[in-house]
């Protein structure tokens, strides 16, 4: 048996003899998660294991039970890929395969779904069938990055399984130092707030970067996320190195008759408490006794709040596009970093506009390649090297929207004429 | 890497699946031309197009860690009620869309039948964003799916009713890296003890300079153990971040007792009203107690109870706290402020109260 | 150190002068028992004690850099109108206090006679807090007293009328150290060129390690010049802070052209409403042009004009900007935002706009 | 002639011959500052120079004129002190004394005035007479730190001048790595807002630290400032390493009849615009039609605003004391740093309470002595070493008022039981 991580408590041997005619071994601790009102993944796994009698499912449940008992994890990484790719499969070997030989391998395909996670039943059933044939039959929908995760396959089945998936129109997502699978909110498909066609841009951009998704050539991972308005339902600001967030440049559209309708239903107090006084910049005014509101659009910061409250009466303006924010990432090493405003407004309607965006991205990636360190996210590189250096290198114009305040220290050196 | 003997298919690097064919016809017709939406009841809303079309959405929670059997059941319902289409949300709910109001209740009925609760729209607790845990990851100290299940069991009613001031997003992560993302309430493993080095493994398994480079505070130094080049950790400096463990599995940071939970509040990604905000540490040293994690559940419960009672309509967690102040947040949530909650990292200074503003 | 031949006095290390004897009798009687105050007119206010006593205060600006002759004139007026007492304010105004309302106007008259303008109380421009400059300091790049005089000449009316939204505090400093402190509008020398080293002087004058240690970005390195140990500056790294010059006069950072002015706004120390706040850079590269510094005056004038027109009652400079946003501040003040105004120092990240909030 | 700093422009020689019978030399550039409505220090200096015919005044004006012309300064430091002291005189020698021999020496006494800068004419006239006798007669009232600055004396006159001043009750202030002269707002002497007797505390504390004011034994300078309420008229938060700022712990005192009086004068709109809506925490409420206000004192952050607007009706509570903030300083090296809240409330009424404060300070100075680096202000040391380490060492209890938010990163190591 391999050396266990950390704990001294190595647990007793599994007793898989008498089992009341069940295929799976007893997992008394896990079974405590079968009940309760929220859908149980354990119940799902067990029912499925009993039906299909897949040894891998049994082994993985056994190892998971053991983890619950010892409070330690027992997977280790490795490198399994398909032909021509350097990424897309998360490799998992059991560290205690002598104990749980059926769990020896448990690799995962990261598969890129359609933008917005839309499916028809035909395509999804097809995935299920391929997956039940070659893999464990366990599926995560979806991983936090947005992949359809097919969890549990043995190394020698990966290529044939991938080939079948690929023939059905599916491709792998990123892992390691690649462009990663992107995520988008539902956007114009069903949302009245959408300010740009994030699904189209997502598809176009990620197809362009398919090669960079499959082969790790960056300093570190790079994620795109596309939210079609500032509500940011895709969490782009925190979870994406490159976030496109929809916005508008002109005035909020108001239909006063629906303001009245809302006021008639909820009252004038509610209009004050929930709309007027909740605007972060006090850009909304309402005269007592009237049934209209007025918006000072110069002072509106496009936060969406008023529109969210009365969507029937208020809508984003007509001149729509997206803001580019960069540098979002989670906790590792520098602490959570939210994306920073880089370009307040870009039009992304035409193919040319999207291509321009891609060109800018190419430029930025080149800069990052040259200036980044190993395992450094692009936002970290920008922070370490300096915003000014970054902007000048990639040709983004400095603008006051990039910051919440100008500097409070005089510690910079502007370009000076040393001849004087 | 191995491949089957005769491979005739040449890989198409197609990237994301195409959207074409994946959208409901009413969606296609009204694409980009929606006018407004209305909540009908928990888990059900309707969107109206400028065309006059109505599109009903029924949303149900899922276990996220699914099986093909469950997906097939969902497909059955999609065929029956939603013309063969469905989508999943950012928080792993499944959504069925259709134009016939009459289908709403039968669908809800059938969903609940197969164990998928309908709810999660608008001012309620949405499903927890969680991570791989012991089921799959190579560095976890807990099983995020298990913790999430335990919490959602407890908050089931809050998923199905509309009694919160605004949306409540939760997340759970099995190490400090926090793949689950920040949230109104985030439940995240927090290591408390510097890594112990397995010198035998290290010399064979890890690239030494890589682990040294990974440490954000330069706490790892080369050394010689048993005549072999190895590493040591300066425990004074180490901030227990776990970055080295990701680079090198011999830097053992996981431990059944020393890897505990911390609870964070006020993370917000939307731009509505207040700016997006990173979350704040409000409870720590919570034991990692599978399979029910009662101590975690207790703290989460207290926080949500206080928010539910005190928040005003549309106020997110961070906005409620901002209004009442941190002191009262701790009081109302019955939590204890501790010295380690004072920031000590790179931008600590910017979190100090550099004013005489104080509440008594 | 030298001393007179026969010294009989033994130093009493008494620290601050005692307060005893320095307070007006009405002050002594009502000490700690004041009830409220009222502004009577520019530069004049009255405080009422719980005792019912009234204490009138007349405040006048001074040049700060005084002579004993001026102080004696002030003493004369204090004897005549304020029973032999006076005090000076934090901003170098002189205050006369007394209980007879009838003395107000004659005192004002006599003050203006000797050139001391009455004003500066409440919502107006108070006297500039300024520093030593060429008159006395060993590291200045300008004469703060001169700049201050020029500005106050221009703002004389704003000192004597009550037309500002709230108090306006200005400061002027002759190097980036900013002994004048932060202010609603601060006018501060900003060096733009890394120090030039006078190697001849350096080897005799300075402790090398001290200068090296003083640099916050480790831009100073030991080197050898003409066979003597000396220093060199890595100009890439240098942030032109001038700290080395304070430690070692051979690190010559001052220059008639390269030492320019920068203008900062929104500094606030009071806790009223908003928290105290550090100020922000809004104009730079302004030439150091004695004796009238017209370019400086121009920028200060534009900022104050915009604030005067746009601020609401009680809104300090920072609060006005906060309400209208930085973009509009630059517009209304007719200033240009420049790339160097983006922070690049230690906590730069915390000044980035990490949101989608934006004004168009 | 000594080497000039920087500029190549070394100017022409002074022409001090024909001078229309004036004692002073022509200073055409400085003379441009004589006019204008604001009091002119140049006019003052020149009038005084003509009357007293002091060569030092003439020389200093000549050198100043030269600075205005060349845009460079020409003073250098040195070390002049009085017997037993290591600080208190700012030493100035001209770098171009060959050019302006009368300006060869121009040292400055920093003299500690009474707290709150109160004077009677007798004591001030005495200073003037001593100063005219021994020194230049130029006085700065006051330096930014709060010293009475007697500017311009020659080294060989310093001791006798100081002895005379000291006999008259005056002592020198700090300079270099010492406790510095403190500053206080007018406080209870004339201000209804005063929450503690800052003048008394100032006097007591600075007298206690007189020795440390005169001999540089610290890592770097340390300043005290005392503002008797949160309006902070002494700028303590930014300009003092140790700031005491008055505050109160109970409820704001309201006299509703004067609220009404104010409303009657300024109107109900003004009550909303200038009071209710300007409270930073919305702790004030007013019902339309009534003439009273209510304050939610639990949510009041003691900002002073409402009290400032209606001082007749509102006053700080009755349980008064001070907050301790630490670490304020200006720009050098780390950028402006405002003081950070350390102790939200201390009583400082009795001598014992003030002594307790002094004991805490002694403890803090010991810690700083041990942990600080050369030329590091105490706030910088706290930031570098860590707030937790500091608090634990000096025995201040961690409290939520010290921060605006708890940490957003998990990067700390709490004390752990390694036995487990
Ligand atoms: C599977 C998934 C969690 C899940 O259960 O959903 C996951 C799992 C892992 N993440 Fe993650 N991350 C996942 C989404 C995220 C997210 C969320 C997102 O993408 O929106 C984040 C935060 C956003 C970000 O990118 O920062 C995230 C931040 C990280 C980090 C920290 C990166 C940082 O710079 O802060 C690491 C560590 C690293 O990269 O070295 C990491 C590393 C990992 C690794 C590869 C651990 C490792 O180094 O071996 C985990 C593999 C687990 C496994 O066995 O599959 N994972 N990870 C998510 C990917 C599924 C998918 O592809 O759809
Ligand atoms: C379906 C989904 C997008 C998707 O493509 O999957 C979605 C859909 C909608 N969001 Fe969202 N949001 C979705 C995730 C999010 C997220 C991200 C997340 O949950 O991880 C956020 C950011 C949360 C945060 O700040 O951290 C998000 C912040 C919002 C907001 C802003 C809420 C606020 O006040 O801060 C709105 C506005 C509103 O609630 O009216 C919004 C509004 C909406 C609306 C009303 C938009 C519309 O007009 O159709 C949609 C239904 C509301 C609802 O679910 O209550 N959506 N929404 C996501 C549902 C997740 C789920 O299953 O629960
Ligand atoms: C005399 C003086 C204290 C002293 O011991 O010298 C003083 C005296 C008073 N201050 Fe002050 N303040 C004095 C400097 C300050 C300073 C510091 C400074 O100017 O360098 C500040 C902080 C400024 C800042 O934020 O940077 C200051 C912030 C205030 C405030 C808060 C203003 C605000 O809204 O932010 C008030 C409240 C008010 O104005 O009603 C105040 C109120 C007052 C009152 C009304 C207090 C009272 O009830 O007697 C006094 C007269 C008001 C006036 O001058 O308008 N005093 N006051 C100082 C006069 C300086 C001068 O000559 O102009
Ligand atoms: C005289 C005075 C300016 C004035 O004209 O009023 C002054 C003048 C000098 N200051 Fe200052 N500072 C003066 C108040 C301040 C203040 C304001 C205050 O005390 O309220 C500050 C900001 C607060 C602070 O302490 O940070 C201030 C921050 C500095 C600094 C920067 C310290 C820092 O850590 O950021 C230095 C540089 C240093 O100490 O190395 C400095 C250094 C100096 C030196 C000693 C320059 C030097 O290193 O040789 C100047 C001597 C000039 C001279 O010839 O007299 N002076 N200095 C003020 C002292 C007068 C007095 O004692 O009453
Ligand atoms: S981010 Fe905006 S456009 Fe996208 S789903 Fe959310 S509310 Fe709709
Ligand atoms: S979108 Fe936000 S900022 Fe703009 S008016 Fe509405 S509430 Fe105010
Ligand atoms: S949070 Fe940590 S342990 Fe959990 S999946 Fe992500 S990397 Fe793995
Ligand atoms: S846990 Fe983090 S701080 Fe500690 S040694 Fe590892 S990388 Fe360094
Ligand atoms: S601001 Fe600089 S130059 Fe001016 S007095 Fe202070 S230290 Fe000297
Ligand atoms: S000016 Fe500042 S940054 Fe430049 S060398 Fe001197 S101390 Fe270093
Ligand atoms: S700080 Fe407060 S107590 Fe002191 S003078 Fe100013 S208002 Fe009065
Ligand atoms: S003192 Fe300030 S915080 Fe307190 S009630 Fe008055 S305005 Fe509000």
C-alpha cells in the first residue's frame, strides 16, 4: 500500500463479503447522505452502480467512503491525453489502488458545451450513450468553469471515447496553462437585459482559440467569461482573466406608463425605498405626487438596479456593447482579484468588431508571454509589471474609468526630457 | 498516451459545441428581442418578447454530480414538456422552457417525482456552487459535494420560498484555492498547519525549484535530508496557503484535524447597486466533520437567519452588513470576531479603520 | 556646541509652556462648559457657555512668517480689545476673544489697518498651510511661502465671504514629503527626474549605506567612481521620491525645470460625514514659476470654481467629487486625466475600478 | 564659492552699491510679492530689516532673491544644539556663504508653546524681546507641527538666548528621531464639541516626554496630536503617529426645541438635505410634518456632522473620552498613511487615566525600539511586522472597530496545536 498523506489513521480493510445481494459494497457513512430533501449524488451513484454493475463506480464509492472515514483524499495526478492534445483530460490515479484496485484510474474528460449551456435532448442522449459505453457513466453538469465533465474513464479507453464524442460534434476543453473553456450567461437567448450577443462572441472567440485550448503554451491558465449585462450572471468579474460584460452608452429607456403600473401595484414608498434611494449614485429622481421617474444618465453608472426592479418599464439604452475587464481570478497566492476595467465600451455586433477584439487579445497574449512568469495569471502580471507599462504595450488608452481614484502618492517617474 | 489500433477519425478541433440546433424555436424567434420577465411563483418565470410571445421557464435543482441515468430522465421530461430542449444554469440547475402555461404544473410534479426540487429563482437561496472534493480532486481536504448536500438539505425551504431580501448565493470549496468562487456565504477549507514534507517522496516526485518558486512569501528553502537534496519550510513565514502542495504533492498540507473550515460572507459579483466585492472572513476553526458537518451548518444557518430578519428588500448580504456595520453583523449572527480576521496580507493597510468612525 | 563663559542658569526641561496664565478669564470660567456657537459674519463667531456667558472670536489671517514687530502690533490689539490674550489657530490665523460685542467692529478695523484680513471661519477658503521653502529648508524645490502668498492674493475674496459649499483647506509644500499636509487642494512640488549624483561631494559627505537603505524601491547601488566608493541610481527603478536626498545631499534631485508642481484634491482629515481620505493627483507637470506661479494659480482657480458652482451645502471637496464622479470632476475643472495618475505604487490594485460601474 | 546644487545658472554678483539710502539690498523679484491683498511676509521682513538693520536679515533676503532667480535652494544642515540637548535647533548654513556672507548662519529654535496655542501678551512680548536681542527677529507662528519657530540665530548666540527663554518658561521642541512637539485643537477652552480635556492631556504627556523630546533616541520621529472631537481640527489622523481624538460612548444629546428652531429658520427640506440625508449611516430619521428628529445611536458612527449643523440642538453624549489612532504620517517612502483605530474608547479624565495612557505609550515605544528599523515611523513598523504581532505584544485587544472589513484572503497562520 502506498504511503498515505498526512494522517496516521489508515482505517481497517474493507469487508466486501456478505452484501445482501447488492453489487456495491456497504458505504455506511456515505449512506447518511442518501436521505434529506436535496437531491443526493450518493443515491444517484449507488442506484446507477447497482444497475450497471460498473466496477469503477464500486471502487470509487469505496474509496470515497474511506475518505469520509479518514478525512483525507487519495487521488493523484498524472498525464493522460488524446492524440495531438496536451490538455483536456484531468488524470486521476488512486494513491491507494492496492486497497481499492477498482478505483485505480478515474480520469475525467472536460467537454466544451454550447455557449449558455443549451442542449437538445438528442445531443445530450448521444453523450450519455457514448459515455456509458466507454466510461463510468458519471457526469458533472457542469464544472465551475463550465465544462460538461465526464468523470471516470480508464486511460486505454480515452482515445476511442474521444473520437466518438468528437464525431458527434464535441471537443475537449482546457486544462493547465491553456485558454480554458469559457462560460456565458443565457444572454439574448432568453434575457431582456442582454446588451450584446455574448453567445455568438463566445462561440467565435473560443473556436478561434481552440488550438490554444488544447495545448498548454501559456504562463498559466486563461479564462474568458461573457456576461451580457452588468448583473454578471456568469460571475465573469471574479472568475475570468478576460471578462466581457455588456453595457450601454446612451440613456436608459423608460416607459413611464409602466413606472406608473409598478407604482400603482407596490406604492410610492416602495418606489423611494426600492428604486430611488437604492441607486448608488442618486441618479434617479421622483417628484412626490407624480407617477414618473427621471434619470440623470450622465451620473448613472450602469449598475442595472433600477432596471432589475422594474424590467417592464426600464431597459438598457439602445447603443449597446460591452466593457472589457481583465485580471479576475480566485484566491491562490495573491488573494481573490476582481477583474479591472480596461475598456469601458466596445461594439461587438459585427464580425469585424469581434475580430478586432480577438486581435487585441492576441496582442495581449503576446505581451503576457513575454512579460509573465511561470504560473502567473495575466492580472498578476499586469499588477507586477505595472498598469501603465501594460497599457502602453498593448495600445489601450488610459482612461479615468479604469480607476476608482487617481493615485494618492507621487511615486512615479514620467517620461522626462533629460536634455534640459 | 495510447490509441486504438486503427483510428480512422481525424480530430476536428471545434472548440465549444455550436449553439445551432440547441435552442428552442421560440428562443430562436425572439433571440435578442425579449422585452421583460415576471416571476410567476418559486422556480417559475415568464419572459415576454417584443413579438408578444411568452416563454415559461421552470427551474429545478440537480445534484450536479449526475449519472447518465438522471440525464436521460431529464431528457425525457424535456421531450415531454419542452419540445426537446433544455439548458443548465451557471449554478447547475436545469431549466425547461416552453410557451404553454398549462405545462407548468405537470412538469413541476414530474420533476419533484424524480427528486428534482423546483425553485431557486429570485430572492431565495440558489443551489450551492461547489467543487470536486474527495470524489475527484488531488488536493482536497474535504468533500465539497457532501458539505453542499448537507447545507441544501437544511436550506431546502429557503430554496423553495421567496423570503430572503435578495438572491442568496452560497459556495463550498475543498481547499483554499476556492474553485467554488466567492459568494454571499462561502464555506471553504482553511489549512491551519504549515505543510509537512515527505522527504522520501519529494526527492523522486517534485521539481524542487518549482515548489520554491510557487511560495508567495519565500518560506521554502532548499536543504539536505539524508544526503539528498530536499526542501524545508520556514514555519514563521509560512502563511499556510497551500500553493506548494499544488505544485508538489510531498508538501503535505492536508490533515484531518488541522484542515478546518472557514466561513466568508459578502462576496458579490453583480454590479447591481454596490460594486462587486470580495468576501470577508467571519468564522474559522470549524471542524471538518463528515458526513453532516453540523458545525458548518450551524454557522451558515445563523448568518442566513440574521440576514433574512434584518435585510431590506434588494439588499444583498454585503449591502446589509454595510448598512448595519460589522460589529452588529457579528452580534446578530452570534459570531465572534477574532484577531486573525484582521488582514495581514499584501494590502492589509487598506482594510484598517483609518478614521474615528466607530459604533458603540 | 558653544556656550557663554559663565552660565548660571540650569536648564529646566519643562516641555510645552504651561497653559496656566495663557487663557482669557471668560475661557477659564467656561472651560469645558460651552454650549454652542454661532457665526456672526465672516471671521466672527460667538460661543455661548452653559453659564450664559458669550465669548466673541475675531479671526484674522497672518503671513505666518512674521517678525517681532508684527507680533508686537498683534499684542497691542490684544491688550486693547481682548484683555491681553490671544491665540493662534492650526492654520496660523490669530484669534482675539472677548465678551463685549461692541469691540468687534473696531477690532476688525484696526486689524485690517495693520494688513491682517478678517475672515476664514466656516464655509470659505482658510489660510494655506505651507512650509519653509527656500527661506529655510535644506531640500526645497520652491518657496512655499511665496506660492501661498500668490494663491491667497487670488483667493482673497473667498477668504472673506461665505460662498463655498463647506470649508476649503489648501496646502503648499516645497517637496514631495509634504510637510504642509494633505488638503482639499494641495499644491506640492513633484520631482520628475531621478537624482544626479555629485560623486565628489558624496564620498566626503554621506554615509553610503544610509542612502542605500533609505530608498523604498532599492534603486540605489554601490559603485566605484574615480577609484572611490560611490553610489549609482537605477533609473528604471527609481520612483523619484526624493527620500535619498533627505539622507544625503549629494543625491541631487532638485532642478529648476525638472522639479515641477503637482496638484492634489480631496484630502480630508475630519470625520464629518465621509471618512478621512487621502488626496488624489489631478494635475502635474506644472512649472515652478516664481514669483507669481501663474500656472499653479490657474489650476487651483479652476478647481475651486467648479467646486463652488457644483458642491452642495456641507459637501467637502472629496464628497462633491464622490457624488459626481472623477470623470465629471476632470471635465468641470477643465483638467486632463493622464496615464501617470493611475496608481503604480504598493497598493495600486486597490485603486483599480474592479467593477463594471462606468459613466458615459 | 561652493559648488551649487543642480543648475548651471549661477547668476550675476549682487550689486549692493547704490541703494537709494536703504539698508537692504534691492530684491526686485521678491518685491513683486509685496503687493496683493494677502499679508506679505516679504513686506514684513523688509520693513523689519530697514528698522533694525540686522545684517542677517539682509543676507537672508539676498539669498532668497537669488533662490527666486535660480529656482534652487541654498541651505544645508549641520548640528547645533544647546547644552544637554540633542535636538530642538534646526541648523542652517548657507551653501553659498561666499556670495552672501551675511546669511552664513540662520539656525532656528523650535519652541514649544502652550497647548492650543494660547498666549497672553506679556509672555509673547517677552519672547519678542529676547529674540530681537539675540536673533534675527523673524518668527514663524507656527510651524506645521505646532512650534513657535524663532528663525535665524548664529551658533554662538544660541546658548544665552535659550537660557533666557528657558528662564521665562519656554523649552525647545523636538527634531530628528525624538518625540516631537505636539499640537491640540482649541478644545474645551472654547469649543462646545470637546469630548476630553485635550489641552490638559497634551501638557501632561508632553511634559512626561520632555526628555525624549530633547534627545534623539528613537528609530525616527514620533508625533502626538490631540483633537477633542472627531472633527479633528488638529489634523491628528494624518499628521500624528499617536492621535487622540475625542468621542463619546452613549447617545447624542438632543434638545428637540432647538431642532424645531432650526427647522423653522431653514425649512424642512434643509433638514432632509443637510442633516438626515447626509448622515453617513442613515442613523437619523425625521417624520414629515413633525419637528423632531430621532437618532439610532447604535448605528451612529460619531462622525459629528449632525452636531456640526445644529450645534444648539445636538451635542456629543455624556460619557466622553477619546479614541486612540496610530500610524499617521505623510508621504515619505510609503505614501500618506492615515492613523488607524487602535482603541475605540478611553476615559482620560483623571490623572490615573492619563497615566495609564502614558504607560501604554511606554510599552509601545519599547516595542517599537525593539522592532523598528532606522528611519521607520511607528505606523510603518506596525504595518511591516503585522498588526496582530503588535497588538499581542503591547496588549491591546483586537476589536472589530480597528478595521473596515475582515480579511478577504485566508493567508494567515493561527496558533496551532502541533501535538495533534
Ligand atoms: C473541476 C473544478 C471544480 C469543480 O468541481 O467544478 C476545478 C478543479 C480543480 N481546480 Fe479549479 N476547478 C474548477 C473551476 C475553478 C474556478 C471557477 C471558474 O473557472 O469559474 C476557479 C476560480 C477562478 C480562477 O480561475 O481563478 C478555479 C481556481 C483554481 C485555482 C486557482 C487559480 C488562481 O490563480 O487563483 C487552481 C490552482 C492552480 O491553477 O494551480 C485550480 C486548480 C484546480 C485543480 C486542477 C487542482 C489541481 O491543481 O490539481 C482541480 C482539479 C480537480 C479535478 O479533479 O477535476 N483551480 N477553478 C472546476 C473546473 C470544472 C470545469 O472545467 O468546468
Ligand atoms: C439562469 C442564470 C444565468 C445563466 O445563464 O445560467 C440567471 C438568470 C437570471 N438572472 Fe442572474 N442568473 C444566474 C446567475 C447569476 C449569478 C451568478 C451565480 O449565481 O453564480 C449572479 C451574480 C451573483 C453575485 O452577485 O455574486 C446573478 C446576478 C443577477 C442579478 C443581480 C442580483 C443583485 O441584486 O445583486 C439579477 C437582477 C435581479 O435579480 O433582478 C439577475 C437577474 C437574472 C434574471 C432575472 C435575468 C432575466 O431578466 O432573465 C434571470 C432570472 C433570475 C433568477 O434566477 O433569479 N441575476 N445571476 C443564472 C441562474 C443561476 C441559478 O441557477 O441560480
Ligand atoms: C480654530 C480651529 C482649531 C484650532 O485649535 O486652531 C478650528 C475651530 C473650529 N472648527 Fe475646525 N478648526 C480649525 C481647524 C480645522 C481643521 C484642520 C485644518 O484646517 O488644518 C479641520 C480638518 C480639515 C480637514 O478635514 O482636513 C477642521 C474641521 C472642522 C470641521 C469639519 C468640517 C467638515 O465638514 O469636514 C468642523 C465642523 C464645522 O465646520 O461645523 C469644524 C468646526 C470648528 C468650530 C466650529 C468648532 C466650534 O464649535 O468652535 C470652530 C470654528 C469653525 C471654523 O473655523 O470654521 N472644524 N477644523 C482651527 C481653525 C483653522 C483656521 O485658522 O482656519
Ligand atoms: C518646519 C516644518 C515646515 C513648516 O514650515 O512648518 C517642517 C520642515 C521640515 N520637515 Fe517636516 N516640517 C514640519 C512639519 C511636518 C509635518 C506636519 C506636522 O507635523 O503636522 C509633516 C507631516 C506629518 C508627518 O510627520 O509625517 C512633516 C513631514 C516631514 C517628513 C516626512 C515624514 C514621513 O515619514 O513621511 C520629513 C522627512 C524626514 O523626516 O526625513 C520632514 C522633514 C523636514 C525637514 C527637517 C527637512 C529635512 O529633512 O531636512 C524640514 C526642516 C525645514 C526647516 O528648515 O525648518 N518633514 N513635517 C514643520 C515643522 C515646524 C514645527 O516644528 O512646528
Ligand atoms: S448577465 Fe444580464 S443579460 Fe446575462 S442573464 Fe444575467 S441579467 Fe441577463
Ligand atoms: S442603472 Fe443603477 S446607476 Fe443607473 S440609474 Fe439605475 S440604479 Fe442608478
Ligand atoms: S477547491 Fe481545491 S480541492 Fe477543491 S476542486 Fe478546487 S483545487 Fe481541488
Ligand atoms: S503553504 Fe504556502 S506559504 Fe507555506 S510553504 Fe507552502 S507555498 Fe509557502
Ligand atoms: S515640504 Fe520638503 S522642502 Fe518643504 S519644508 Fe518640508 S521637508 Fe522642507
Ligand atoms: S529618488 Fe527615491 S526612488 Fe529614486 S533613488 Fe532616491 S530614494 Fe530611490
Ligand atoms: S476638534 Fe472638535 S473639539 Fe476640537 S476645536 Fe475642532 S470641533 Fe472643537
Ligand atoms: S454624528 Fe454622524 S453618524 Fe452620528 S447621527 Fe450624526 S450624522 Fe449620523
